[in-house]
C-alpha cells in the first residue's frame, strides 16, 4: 500500500517531473518542479489552495512517482513531452498542444538560412532546441544574422542570382548579398559554420566581441547602442542553456542504466520516441553475489527485448557488455533494420544515461525500504499471529463471512491471503442453497462443507490422473482458517472440518461492542492482541476484506429481478401489483416495514392483497 505521507518524506531536493495517479492507476496530473520535495508536498498541506480543480485532483491521488532531471529546463521539456503522450485529466492548460520553438539551419540549401521553427521535421535542415523562450530565440536569430551577415530572403539560390536588386539588409551591412553573387558559396558556408558553432555552445568568442562593442559604444557615449549590445548579451546567455531531454536526430532510442547494492538491482529504461523522452519504466532484477553490472545489463537486454514487439534504432547503455555484437545483431533481426547498441562516453547522450542511472539508484533505495515495510506488514505480521496461536509456518490463510438481508439472498464469501497478501484469484463466492432465513451458523456450515468437499474431490481426481502437485484454489488447503466471529462461528467450522476428516486450525476474529476487532478466539479462549502491532493490522485487513467481499456479492444479487422473484412468491401478487409495489417503495426492506394500510393504498392493491404481503413478511399473528 502506497503511504503518501511516508513517500513525501523521501522526495529529493532536485528538479524533476512528478506524476499523480488515481485509484485505478491512471495518470491524472503531470507537473514540473525546481524542487520536487517543496512542490509535491504543497499539494498535501491543509493550507494549500490552488483552486477547486486542483482540490478535486488532490482528493483523487492514490500514489505519485517522479523523474529527476539536471535542470528546471529539462523538467519543463520532459513535462511537455509526457503531457502530450498521456494527456492527463487535470492538465487542461496544455490542451492547446503548446510547443516550444527551435532554431532551424537550412543546410539543404546552397546558401543556408537561420530560421525560427515551431516544430522539428525530418529534412536536411539542422535543428537546435527546443527552447523555453520564443523571444530569446528570435533575438538570437537576429543576432546571428547581424554578426555573420546571413541572408533572410526566400530566393532560390543560386538559380535566382542577379535576377533582382539586393534588399535593404545589404545596404545596412546585415547581408553579404549572395543573391548578387557578392560572396562565394564556400565563404558563405564558413559563416554558417561559425553560427552553428555558436548554437552548439561555442558562444564565448561572440560574448567577448559583444561585450567589447558594448564597452566601445559606452565609451563613445552611444548609450542606446550599448544597451542594445547589453540586451543581446543577455539573450545569448539565455539561449545558450543546453538541455538533453530532446534530441535533434528525431530517432527512437531506449536509454538503459542500472543501480545495484550487491543483493538487488533496478534497471531504469527511458523511452525516447521521435527525439522526445515520452516515458520511463523500471524493473527489479535478482542479482547473484558474483554478478557484475555488465552481466546484469546483458541478461536484462535479452529478457526485455524478447518480450517487447518494438525495437528502437538505438539502445544506449551505461557500460560495455561482452555480448554487445551478438545482442545488436539479434536486435537488428527482430527490428528488420539495423539497430545499434552503444555506450555514450560524452555529451548529452552520456548525461541522459547518467540520469537514468540516478533514477534507478533512487528507485532501488526507496524500494528496499518499501520491501522491508511490506515484509513487516505481511510475512512479519503472519509470524506475530503464528506466535500468538502457537503455530508454525503459516503461509495461507482463508477467512469466511456471511451476508444477507433478513435472510433473503444469503451469500458466503471466501477470501485468501498468502504470505500476508490477498490472493484475489483464489477468492470464491457461495450462494446459499440449503439455508432459508437469517441463520448465520447454518449458512457458514454449508459454505465450509461445500468448499472443502469440493477441494477433497478435486484432490482425489488429481491423484487419479497423477497430477497431485497441480493445485487449484480449492485443492489448496489453508494453514489457518479465520472466522468472522467468536466461539459460535469457530465451533461451526470445527464441526464441518471434523465431519470431513480434516484437521485445520480455526480461530475467530472477535469484535467489541463498537464492532472493532479486539482479539482472537482460539482453543476455547480469547487471546488479546496489541492494537498497534502489525499482526493486529493484518487481522483487521483480513476481517474487513471478507466482509467487503461478501457484501459486494450480496449487493450484486439484489437487483430488481431478484426482488421481484421474492414478491412473486406471495399469493395474489401478480405482475401488475409487483410493479406497483416496486414503483412506490425503494427496496424490499421498505415493503417489509410497511403496514397493511400503507400497502393497501398502493394503486392496484386491495386490502386482501395488502394482508397477503404483510403476512408473508410478518406472519398472520402480526396482521391482527
């Protein structure tokens, strides 16, 4: 069970993206944070108020997860990618499919241009970004055009050279007029290469030049020009931020890294599609003491890609593995095209692999604590109960409950816990066949007799077919039976088991006057339990689950069809009167509680029919 308050304590003081899930594990909100710890905690503070919509969202949160990043910029881009992929219910502010700008260098042209672009396409151009500030992108493009005198026109060159006069930019010295043949293709390309160098992060020479020009303008008392250079310096510094969540190659990649503590390992996989990180998943791997990280990675790659239909063009891992060539060839065969297995050594790709490793390490650390807590709640709780009862090696527990409404549609439930966890595939429902009226003891006797008679029969059939180890839910017998009740219920269970020749320990879950669990009834005595212990918490969960499962089944049977069948058993009540009763009363219980006068007042009903209904529920004596 996800404990929100406990998980809040573990949030890191790092930038990243947080993902909120509801009870059905659907993603309902994705957000970014400069500090995951500060931002996510805000949602769960009583004083926090971000409006009714966020309030509704917070009430639906059952668990959250997060991905750490190196910067807020990376978190923002990742948030955008994830929201576009998952479209969470409460991220309505991004329904306009907002995108972030790119800088496009049209290298497919003989005289390339530097352009503003809203999207990245698979063409011969080179893209830089995405960036968070559209104005900074525009200012930087303008800066590049001014510094390197790059063309802005749409003329088709060299085909249109000399056809028209040069534009104004040539006359104000912001273009070398390739449209007139005033600069060679080679010299122009050199300028483009310098612009690309700037966009790749080599902006110190330009900053130095701008600062020098700013100083010169200031000394010359040309303050307007100095301010212009100052603003351009700031624009360069802003646009020079690098981020690695989106890649310009538009390729599909999986980024895989792992973390291990010598006993357990977690492998983190980042999924990059069309150049965008759209999601991630992590996998727990059992590690032997002799297994190194390279061996674990190789084993994971084979198992993971054997079971997934999609193979990306590139798989990036954190270190070299012995079977790299063979695995790459195998991936290529599965993909139908060349697939690459690579270990990035530097740059953005290496940093992205490191991010995957950091997230794997965080999951491993948190899950180790979670596993320890879970073992305390499950296996540890079972050990406490075993010690209380003087039993050994309890693994499978079965609990039973009865539900009915005044004896109608009586049903029984069987819930199963293995190693302290619910085994829902083994749950069973029983519709009572032999018991009429609200007799819980007789109902429980029927349920237990049917359950274990069925199990004995199935076991015998398996032995005859030499399949004794092929146990199903009924052929598996419990190490302990827990009854919802005290002495009476326990004795009924023991009687049923004795008649079937079975020796299975039975204890009762005893409740106090406020219907709260207070202890166990075993061997004719009540055993008190520490209410703060894990054993007590497990008993309460088992009891509540048995009760819930029985009520859920009972409610499913209480449709109008079932209620109508009860009314059909009353002499003098036909289809018309039955419908009239159901229109005027909300439930069978309301009909049962109505007096003769109220019943007779219903359309189509008369006094004789009303008496027949009343006598059915109360007997003739009550009708006098």
